[in-house]
């Protein structure tokens, strides 16, 4: 039994250690507990036996009962890949089963954020950190696999029909400008310049995805007619299927951008207040990041902290030309 409740990017990256577990213990069944709003990310994964969902609004007694039910199923091993209060409550009520608990690098992150001191290994990534949790049980050498998401043929066909109905009849680039925290989003006018370059010079269509609460999607839509806006209209699963058909993806350090790489679609990730040690960064050879090395960066683990400077230099100093040049680099590889 594996526990990981959220969020999109972290669950996408969970597919890497799940593959390793499947490779090392091919006869074992792997069940997963996650939040109901993220469960569809793992649909179709050949190495997942069962997906058990819970609500983020479950109270203490509901979580306690889940722990008791897990105890009754007699799992051989419980792996907590989240290590939060929710998982602690569940694990406290699981008796007689071996447990492995994911260790967060809180002290190293604190030193990096507060003192700009980097004590992380050069090969650090979220996937690498998940695998450190597993090292005590893995029985043979391994290479950390890439994240991997699966899209069915039916889902692809439905995505193709959706694109056709919205006038996307040739190669397209997915744009995902939003993020959970506004501080991680780039500037709408600079995105607009990039969109115009892609559509007018490169002759690609641009399809914009995001949630209803992504204000930047609304802002871009208002100032640029060259973008096909599908934000707020698709389910998580439909978004993943659409991304799987694109040539590459441009966006912030956010979950669907990580999902793009897990589908084998390269990305251009615009990194502002976060960095690789905070969980950002890319994994595919054709992918790139655009970022500025500024002394105050990173300023928080996930980009949620408001900038304390007169302006947000980590975002504002990234020009449209910086992004356009990186797009050319991706296309030339």
C-alpha cells in the first residue's frame, strides 16, 4: 500500500518509484491511496493494482477508520510517500504491518531558502528523493526511471476530435501559464509575444490549458486572438490526453507541465521563485528551463511566499526573447 495524497506534480513524479517497485517485486500488487480529485492521474497505469480515494475533507475518525480497514487487508508493506498529518493519522491505526515513511529534506530546504546555502546532492530531484525512501527494501541495482503516464487510444481519439472542433487542424504547442501560486506565473504581455511568434513565425497553433481560477489564462485570452483557449473546460484526464498530442509544452513549474514530460512531450518550464531542489526542473533531454540566477531565489519551497522585494526579479527579468530562444533550441534538438 502506497500513500500519496497530492498534488498533480507530486503524483506524476510518484510514477517513477512505482515503476521501480514493480520491477523489483513483479509478483507484488501495488495499491494506492490518494485524494479523489487526483486519482484519475493514475488511471491506466499497468503497475497500479487498485486506486483507493479519500476526500481532503475527511475528519479524524474517518481517517482512523481507513487505517483500521488497511490493517484488516494484511498488506506486507505500507509506504507513506507524503508524511503529513493525514497520513500520520492513518498509519497510527495500522497495526502489525511494516511501514516505510518518506523523509522530507526540511533542514536542507530551510538553509537554502533562508541562507542561500545549497547542501543538496547534484542529482537531487523529487524522483530521486522518493527512491531514497525505498533503498532499504530494494533488492538489486536500479536506474531511476522517467515519470510515465498512460493515455488510452479512446482518450486520444476524443482529444483529436476536441481539437478539430476548436479549429486546431495542425501541429500545436500546449500553453499552461497558470500555477497554484501567482508568484510562479510569468507576465501576460510576454506570453502574448511568444504566442504571436509561435503562430506567425513557426506556424504552430497554441492551445491554452488551465483551471477556472487561473487568472493569467483569462488575461492572455483578452489580449491575444492567436491562442485557442480551452482552460476551465476540460477535466484533468482530458487535459492529459490533449497534452499527449502536442509537439511540446510551455508553462510554469506546475503539475500539468510535469505531466507533459511523463507523456514523453518535452517542455519549456519557466522557473521563478522555485528551483530544482524545490521540486522544479525538467527530466527529458529535449526539455529546457528558463530561469535567472538571483541571490534571493528560491524564496520558498513551492512559490507561495509573496516577494519581499520592490518587484519580483526572478520573473520580471525573464524576457520574451529568452523564452523564444529556448523554443528554438527545443525545435533544433
